[in-house]
């Protein structure tokens, strides 16, 4: 592992820690509206200024990062596990099952996920708490985002299924579970880890897209998505550069993920 | 000689001075004359935007905003509602009389008027157009309000007079003619705005790009100096749905007028060019929320009881800081709403009403009367249910979403937990019109028709848009019955004072019961390029080009 990659991991860990301890670093509660100080420039009291409702922007950024950084990996884990189960099992069993799984994967890949998310959100009870709404959003992202990874996992497992060492193990009477856990899983592991790391920034960005549409994480909870909505007012960006903070932090985190991922790919 | 020479020389200098002075005067007069001419000269192409392609050029079928703009700019009407004075102005009808029981209107037509194809305008054209508008098989949205009068007999009385007799009287019938563009008799019902009586006709359309309106050389109106109107040669209506792009093109000089700027875009423009951005004050667009009072809704009984309580509704209303909504969400470009009629409606606004006061203690007192009580920070009803409800609105409307967050914090102060849920519009429509599965909803409303009859589709208990409890067979509450009574009363008399008194009473009942919590009246924000001469924007649509005939472009 290179020094640069270590540095990326340390930086990402630091960002995670700061986000996790948002309540320690945030100057104010994220939902508190200081209505007399709407759109305030950065000061000691408001290091990144206030938003259009007078809420401290730094506090919202820290809490928003916490939500996105905790839930995006959780959604990525869910989608990777689903990809491993569906893609791996289909390819391992082979035959009709493999073809059926292929069809299901293609079906999921062709789903207009945005409309599906809109529909599911519309079907949810209206009075669910904001936190539940966040959990549901990310759970949906995880439950719908496994198909692309499953296709890669299936292709890998298909190759492994016919590999000489697997055939030899099978010929020597190795039971299926042991074959799966001892011989195949260690070889699929790097693919799964890579898929996990790819999914994390993808889900962060997907949530950001939903936030830009006014969906996803609901008010007053902050997330990177709804913080980025301030960039819609791009006329103000030139004379209020602190509005870039959510975008810059998102770019930094996604880049760090990508940097770490490139190392994983190299390893795999 | 020297002296004589000097004398001669002096007189020569004087003559020269006089000549120079005369020449200067002549040149100045010519320059001024040319300048005056140039200021109102014909020519130039005004460029504005529409949000989408017009769905139709048939003025009787115009329903969407874009089609309606084309109708306004091309259509010649019998009577025009003056967007500035809000009074009825004679147009193709020079004067009119309404008989005693209000069932018949007789219109005297302007003589010597020609269509844009140089054919004469006659009473037959009016008869044919009105018959088409009233034809039930055409389903003309412009004819709908006229059909409220039942079967009509339309007759030409000579070349310059038309009478229309309805089964039932229609109060404020003159205003309805503002919507009906007269077409040639041969094209009635299937007109395409190419042969018109208005200042412009449809010249060219490129789907998804623009609609070009060309000047009508036969337009009947002249300015005070006898000059033929309109001044402009053409209007190009760019199809542009993105408001940010619209502002960019305005800055580049490619678009010269913008109607309905958002507060954000207004502020942006104002910071760059204060003279181009204009805040015209309160418009007829309001934002309001209502509670679901539909008896068959799937809500739990305790919630239904809250929402049906006048005290509960008034308490919520008093707990909302409307001044903050206007100042924060609309950046000061809105005012706290008084009620169902905006103060921009000069004729029908009940001036004795005031916006609900923001008073948390009074709100809690009202709630106490209904058995609500605070348990720590949580407000509970008399059976111990914590007071929590959801508020839906359409996702993507920034001001509405901000209002939701502000109301959320306001209600938190009296112990109410509000879940604010922006949804896509089809989901909202499904909930508020079919399933009734919602607690409260916040949307906007524009009173396009200033007349009280324009609000009948909301305030009559039988109306489909009576949102809190639509399409009632009989009024569900005594106060709704009372509103029905006064709405029908104002609709059945032609006496304006009596109508005003009845409609004032409707506004008072609505303000007392608050089935709709009117939040803010939005200001009309527009952009006017300094290149546009004679611009006199008003709060009513089409705000910046209501006086299109008189607009001209500076070079």
C-alpha cells in the first residue's frame, strides 16, 4: 500500500470522525433558525454563514456529512451483499437459475429507479419521522442498486466455477458449502470489496441528486443532497464563495473513496 | 474706410451669426423631430418567453398559459378588463347596455374595423364567435362561464349591434368578454389566430423554439397623435421553461421583458441593475394551507375532530408567523395574507379585514378551549393524543419548501410536531382529490378572474375545488351554508354595491372560520429592459406587456 493511499485513508477517517462527532464541533443545532440572521456572511458565530432560513451552515454541513457518510456505506453494504447472494448463487448453481437471475438483473438495470423511488416515497405514510424517511431512502438505494454489481459477481463466479482448482476440489469430494466458503469466496472477495467502495460514493451522489429534486432526506434533517440545493442560486456563488463548501467537501470525500478504490482494484 | 469696413464687417458678422443661429435652430429642430419620431417609430421585434409551446392557436380553446398569452396578444375582444384600472374598457364594443333583469346584454360595435386580412368586421362575426363559444360540443374553456347563464339567444341587430339573451342573469357578464377573441364568421370555432382583430397575428411557429407574432396592419386603434398602433413590428415568443436561462438571456439583451420572477432571481437582477428589476407590490397570487375535513377520509377520528374545530384552525393560523414567511421565504417580496381576496383586487377586497395576528399565547388559549393541553413540550388533545400532523406540498418549489420549514419551527413552539413532506405533484393530486389520505396541504392559488364569481368554484360547498371538503351534497356546516347563500346572492344581482356587501360577508365568514389558512400574497416581480419604451407593468397578467400596442423599442 502506497503512502498516498494511506494518507487518503487517514484523511477519510478524519472526515468520518469529525462527522460522527458533529454535535461536538457544530456551533448550533442544525435545525435552529436564526431568522434575524438570514443569509448571513461567515462570522465567528457562524463560520460558514447561515442559510436562507438563518440556520448555521457549518452545523448543517457536519450533520449532513454524518448522515450521508453513515448511511451511504450501509446502503453500499446492503447492495453488495444482495449482489453477492443473487449474482453469486445464480452463477454457482448455473443452468436455468443462472438464466433466470440474468433476466432479473437486466430487469433491475432497466428500471427507472428515480420514478420507482418517487413512487415508493409517495406510498409511504406521510407522518413518518424524518429519520425513518432517511433510513428508508438509503435502504431503497441499497435494495435497488445491487444489479450492476451482481452482474460482475456472476461473471466472476461463472469463471471460478469452471476453474481447474474448483473442478479438482469437487472431484476430490469437497462438499458444496466448503467449496463455496473456502475456495470460491476468497477469490470473489476482492470483487465484492471493490464493488462496495464503488457503491459508497455512488449512493452519496444519488442521495445528492434526490436532494436536488427536493426528495430524499426531508427537512429539517440536513444531507449533502439538500445542502447542495443552495448551489441552484448560482448567481450568488461568485460573491458568496462559502456556498461552495458542501460541494467541495463532497468532491473531496468522493475523490478519497476513488483514490482508495484504485488501490483496491490494483490489489485485486 | 477702415471704420466703414469695420461697420460693414460688423454687419457681416451679425449676418453670419444670424445665419449660424438659424442653421443651428434648423438642425436642432430636425434632430428633435427625428428624435421624437424615433421614440415611437414602428419597427423592432420584442422578445419575451413562454414556458412551453402553445397547445392551440384557437383563442376559444386556449387553456394553458402559453396559448392564453398568444390569445391576449392577437385577439380582438369586445370589452377589455383594463389591467391597470381593473375597470371594463370598450374595445370592439364602443358601449353596451344590460337590461333590468340582467339576462340580456346589447353591444354596439365599433364601426370601420377590419380583420388583419382586410375583411370587414361585422355583427355576424360576433354572433358566429359567441355561438361557437357557447357550443357544448366544442367544450370551449372560454365559453364555460357564459354557459352558466343557460341557453342563450344571440342575434345581430343590423351590422353594428348584437344582443345576447340568457336564461338566467350572469353578474359581471361584461368581464367575460375579455376572454373571447372575435374571429371571422367563416373561421368561428376553428380559428388559428392568423386572421385577427388584435394588434398581432400568428406569423410563424417553430416547435420547441419560438412563436413569431407579426404586426396587424389593419389594427383599429390609434395613439393620441393619430398614429397607427401597435408600434412594434413583431413579437418573438421564445419557448423556454428554465427561469435561470430566461434571466441569462435577459442580461444578454436577447429577451426584453420577464413576468413572474422568483424572489431569488429578482434579487440577483436587482443587485446588478436596479432599474430593470421591478417589484410591483402584492399580486393576486397567494399561498395557503388547508386541513383535510373530508368525512370519508381515512384519517383517525381524533384528527378529524381537530381539523373540524374552528378553534384548532384559528390557533394554528395564529401560531404561524406570516411576517417571517414573507420576509424569509420571499425575501420581503410578499405580504401577510388577509384572506381569500388579495389587496391587489381593488374592487372586491374587503378593506375592513386584517391579517391574522401572530400570537402564540392566544393560540394556546384557543386550543385550551377545545381541551388541548401542554404535557412538557408536547401538546396533547383532551384524550391524550399528542398533536402531530403532516403537511404536504409539491416538491421542487423552493419558497413553499422554505415556508414548510418555517411553519414547522413555528408550530414546534406550541408543542405541535409537524412532518413536512414535499411530494411529486401527481401524488398530491391523488391524495387531495381521490384518496383524501392527507392531514394538511399547502399550495398556491392565482385568482385570474377578479370577479367574485371566479371564486365560486372554491367557495360553494358543492364545488369540486372546495378543497377542505369538496363536492358536498348539502353544506356540512352552518357557516358553509351561509357562504353558499351570500355567494349565490352576489351572483344573482347586478347592483355592484349589493354584490360587494354580499361578497364582503363571504370574506368575513372565511376569515372567521379559516377553512383555508391564507399565508402570504406574493408580490408581482418583473424585469423590464431599458430598451423597452412605454412599459408600465401591472400586477395582473400579462404583467409587463398588458399594453402591448404602446410598447416600442429604443434603438
